[in-house]
C-alpha cells in the first residue's frame, strides 16, 4: 500500500513540479540550491518541532520540504543534464534529512516515556542508512541494487501517515507504524544483501601488488577487457530526485555523470 501511495504521489507531484522547476531555472535558481533549502527545512521541522513533540507542525514542514526532492529532479530534467556533484549532494543531504527525522522521533519518544517506539525509531534510522549504503556499495562493484520493499519514499509515507494518526489521538497506531517501518526496513536490508550476493556469484576482483584490490570486479572466465562496471559517461535523473536512487525515472544525459 505504501508503495502504491508513493507512486501515485510522485506522479501527481511530478505534474506540479515540472512547471515550477522551469520557473525556478528561469529565475537563476539551481537544483543544488533547492536541495540545500529542502534539507534545511527538514532540519527545522525535525529538530525544531518533532523533537519537542510538535508533530503536526513538524510534519507539515517536513512534507513541504520533501517536495524539493521533486523540484530538483524536475529542474535537472528541464535543464537537460545532471552533474556528478549534484547527485552526490542530493544523496548526502537525503541521508542527513532522514537521520534528523528518525533521530528527532527517537529523542522525543525516549524523553516522553515511550521506550519501545523510541527503539523502533532508532532501528528505522540505522536501517535507513544501511539501505542507502548497500545500494551505493553495490554500485561501486558494478551491481545496480534497486530492490527492496521499503525504499525511501515508502519509509517517509509510512511515518507520515502514522504521524497523522497520532495527531488525531490514536497514539498506538503511530507506535505500530514505527515498528512496522522498522521491520520493513530490516527486510529491505536483507533483500539487498541477498540480491547482491546472487548478482555477484562468479565475480572475481583481481588483487594488485601488496594485496590491494583492483577497483572493478570481473566475472570468472571473461576477458579483463569485459569487466563489469558502471558507465562513467551517462547520467540519470531520478523522477523524485531521491538521492539513494530508489525510485527514479531514468533519463539519460550524455556526459553528465551520475544522476540527481
């Protein structure tokens, strides 16, 4: 259900983001600036409000700031290219934003006498970082790893919907949502590990002198010239601008590097 909601939300938001993104480009605003503004807003909503128990205000600010993920991607597509630094910045800022959201939840829950959901929020924080790291590490050895039941969009939808129930006095539903998300996040970590294990079967990494490993793996029985790896000359631009690339709509742009 969360995946369906996130897909529908991205489709609707994309229609709004496209003209707004073009207008921002004409005004001289860059996708990187939008990324930084969005991250700053998440930090304000999470650390300034969620951490103090002002869930409604925090959710509103965080929801609006998450829309910048749509905007920076729409701006990159309208511009016709992405940049390696833009992709790096987007990914890094998303990790900071996610940590702020779940860290603030854990802090607030722990300080208000709710240790079990606080532990769940900490699991969400840690597992969310590992999910993204697993994808990045897999890409570094030539494997695209986009699998998983709880990607970034789904995680944000679940915690957001759970927060709405809390606002209306259904605390227990919020606590359950946090633990459901924690379990789904751990399952996603396992899915990515198993997927990479399967894809890496038969791959070998030659060792250089002194035991240093070569940067790219090669499959057993293939010519070294045919080693697998990520292309360095083609970039992709994700639909939602999600940094971990969980659910982007790839649009190639020669010579641009990794996508935003």
